[in-house]
């Protein structure tokens, strides 16, 4: 019997049968995979606490049958229990996991996206970091890792670097005043929004969570990213 070891976060759980659970794990090396956890809802089973939503651990799996691996054992690393203390932080954590479920593919290496999710869950569960800052960093870095970052340091049409005060999602990002009239759909974009997104795209992920700005700016950035995600991935935040 071939055993597979993965580091994984539980991103979905469903009770199945008498004592079993079906889980979706977001793994470092196999993307999102479906697994069964036998006996995981039984009170005396050590899988019970390690297979809850958001739990992160070392999983040993075997035998893929009917699309599901089976868990042999789990060594929990962290459970992000801090999320259960604040409903707003829990909602954002669920929102980020929803995007991971949408964007991840089985059997695709996903170490960068997994690290991004773990960092985001850490700042939501264990710190008082602004939840909209965490959302901004998550989506900006996710777009970068997926290879579809918005163009923010120059005009997405002519490459000019002056007067970049519009955002045109279909063109891929910032648009200068000279190109503005040639574009159909665009929205105004404040300099601070453009500079924030450009900065985070170029900045190491761990340090990005240390950025501090006004909550109103985070909300504008989320709205800009929302339009971009809708246009390029048909995804609704
Ligand atoms: Zn231009």
C-alpha cells in the first residue's frame, strides 16, 4: 500500500455515515484533494480534533479510491482556534478558503498559495490585524502567484507612467489619461490605491502584512480587486 505524506489545511468537512467525515484538504504538493477520515466524528478517535475546518497538519494518506484518499494518521500543527472568538474574522477566513477552493486544482503543486493561506489565517486568528488589510494582501498575492497580477506601475495600454488615475479591468490594470477615452469600462482610481497594490505585488509576502493604512483605503482596494477578479476569473468575492 503506497503512503503519501502531505502538509495540508482542512478547507471543507462533511459528516458521512455513522462516524466518518469527508474532507477537502489543501495540500502543499497535490493541490486540493478529497479524503475520507474514518471514525473522525467518534468521540474517542484522535482524528476528531485534527480534521476540523481550518486545521493544519502533517497528513499520511493511502489508497485513492473513487476519487478519495483515506487518512492513515495526522500530526496536528495548528488549529487556528482563535478564529472562533470573533465572527467577523471567522467570516473573512471562510471567504479566503472559498477562493482557495475555487482556484486550486488537484495534483498541482501549491506551496506558495498554501503559505499565503496559512499566513492569512495566522494574522486573522492570532493577531488583531485589520481584516480588510488581510483580505487585500491575500487577493493581491494570490493574483501574483496565479500569474495574473494587475498592471499597476504603468499604463496597461501604452506603458506610460504619468497620470494613472483610472483602472480598466479588461485592459489589465491602470490606464493613463491619454488612453482613458479609448477604453470602455473603467473606474477612477486614487493614487494611494494604485501604489498600495503595486507595492504589495513587489514586496515579500511576510512583510506585506506589516503595512498600515486607513481602513477606508483597504475597502477601496478590495473593491478594485473585486472588479478585477470578476473580469478575469468570473469570481465573486
Ligand atoms: Zn496609456
